């Protein structure tokens, strides 16, 4: 926070994605995922080496002394998932953390169609968290020292989070999209994205995202080899973490937040219009999505499956405690949950590919399940902190993202796939036994037939042989007489 200009709001845009090492290029994703097992495609060590070879990314080992308060907030097992402590690459780590410092303090410029002037925020940090389940999260941390109006905060969140056009309008244009929620352009230093395409033959992640990630490391092009092919884990939107400090607005909202359109738009990141036109449903949704432990003090939290937002007054406590916690403890909690949800979606996709085979590849299934067990043991948690508010917020976010529901469904899919693979193995064994029995019977029949032939031949040739023998014996005896 600047000493001269106050911080009006903070915004963190989080882009979760899956990555796969693309060595040879491919035409269809299905066959790409089918041909190689998940471990070979994730190739986590190779990704680490490529990131540290890139002069723009810096691998950062966590030091407790630098963030002691944040560190002590979490249980031991959660710390192992959040922080990488080793100075060198650790094969057994669950995650790896990188920073891109040359963009620090750059201007994040967001221009929307309806507004003459652009929004300008300070880019406080660009970070990348890579997980060994094959997902990663790029985070853009922004500070707003200029725009105080609440409607501006809503638009910054809604337009700033878009990574590609959600729909195209008439004549394959995007003017209608830009009228709704797509930015005219986004600039970060020398990087600029205008969302203008010659054709819409595929979904393309904005160049501001791809250039921040590094286009010598990551690609959206199936044909571009020696890169990590990436796909968004969610949709056209990044996850939004936002804090807004406005005493007048927080006083207003604490009176009627369950009925308030402004609060609904903030929680559900509606930049222009309330997307629910039923008061009863709106109230029910806000009830499930609002954490109001400190509402009497003018502090509200809202959580949806794509947002974690807070509005507070501008007293000392929210400015010096709550706002920093948003960017540290709560950011780490959301990172864990986003990584969990993205991993579950990835595992579900991997299972779908395996299940579509006429014959289940049990080796690939075993490798996938081993990685899933590592994920469920070391990344999927029911609780991450001993602090009451942390427990309650984490539970609310888990419920909104339907984490437990996804886990239950995924466990069921794995069970069914193993049962099917076992059934196929049983049928293969039965088929083998039948074939073996048939071959053994054929051999036995041939042996029996050969013995019969031998017996017949013996019956034919034995009498002359016997006569010769007897004759020979007679001669022998005669000579001795």
C-alpha cells in the first residue's frame, strides 16, 4: 500500500489450468490423452526446469521468517501443500511456486466499451503455483489507488477476469460481447490483448495470459511441439478475490445485504446487471453465499464458485488486518480449493478417456489411480486451520465449489472402472482357459490318434517279427546241437 495514495480496493485474478507435455504434436485431444499415461504427460520435473531456465520466472522456496503469521495460520499438512520449502526441485513436493518480478508495479490497464477512460491499477505481483496433479494457477495481484466508486469496482472484477469471448454476435463479431462483459483491451506493460480474431475456429486464451505464462513454455496450439499444451480448468472467467474498503457502502449493506442488488452483483461478479430476477431466489443465493460473522462492524464476506469478495469500512482493523489477510491466508485457502477443484476435473477427464477404450488399459488406470491417491491424501482437506473464521470460510467455499460432491462422484467412477477392468480381465482369463483347454484337447486327441495308429501298426508288423525271432532262436539252438 502506498503511503501517499490510499488503497481503495484490491483484486486478485486467478487462472487455473491443466497442462500436458506436447512432444510430438497431435490432431485430437482424445487421442493425445489416450496414448500416453498421465505421469508422462505431466512431466513435472521438465516443467520446473523450463520455468527456471526462463529468465523471467523465479522459483521461490518458502521461508517461515518471511511469512510467519501466514505460516502459523495453517495446519502442518496444509503447509506441505501450500509451500515448497526446498531450495532445489523436490520430486515429492505437492506444489511449486514461481514469481515474475519484471512486471511488478506495472500498470494493468483495462478499457471497457461504455467508459471513455480506462481503469488503471497497479500490478503488485504475478505468481504461478504448479501442482503435481497436473494443474497450475496463474495469479495477477492488483491494487486500486484511483477508483473509489462501487460500480467501478464491479466492472473491474467482471471485465478484468475474462480470458476469451464467451460468445460471438452477429457476423461473427464480438461487439455484442464487449457490450456485455468483454474488455475493449487489456494492457500490461507492453503486452496488449484486444480480443480481435480473424476467425473463431477454436477457443483461444487471451494473449495477455499466454505472454505472462511464457509462450516458449506453454501453448494452445496442438501442433506446436516441445511445449506444455494448456486448457482452462474453468471457463472464460478467472476466479476473483476482491476487497473493497468503503465505510458508507459497508454501513448501507449491513442493513439489508440479503435484499441488496449491489451486494448480489459484488458476490456473483455481475458488472452491469443482476442476473437473477427473482427476489426469493436472490435472497436464498445470498444466504448461502454470505459470511456475516462481523456484519455489525460493517464487514461482509461473499463466496461463490468463482469469487471470494469482501467489503469493509475503513477503520484501522479492516485496513491493517482484514485486507492483508485477503491477500495471504485467504488467498492460500482459495488456492488450495481451486487446485483441488481443477484436479478433480482433470481426473474426471482422464477417467472418461480410459473408460472409452474398448479394452481398459490397467497399467494406465493404476498409474492414474496412484496419482489420485496422492492428490486425495495431500491436497484434499476437510479443514486447513484451527481458526474459527478460517474453518467457516473454508467450509463455505468447499460447499460452493461442490468439492465433496465431486470427490464422491470421482470415487464412484474409479470403482466402476476398476470393476469393469476386473470383469474384462476375468473374461480374458476365461477365454484363455477355454483356448488352453481346446488346445490341450486337440493335443490329447492327436496323441490318442497317434497311439491308435501305433497299436494298429504293431498288430500288423508284430507276427512277422515274432516269426523271425523264433526262427533266429531255432537256428541258434540247431547249431549247438
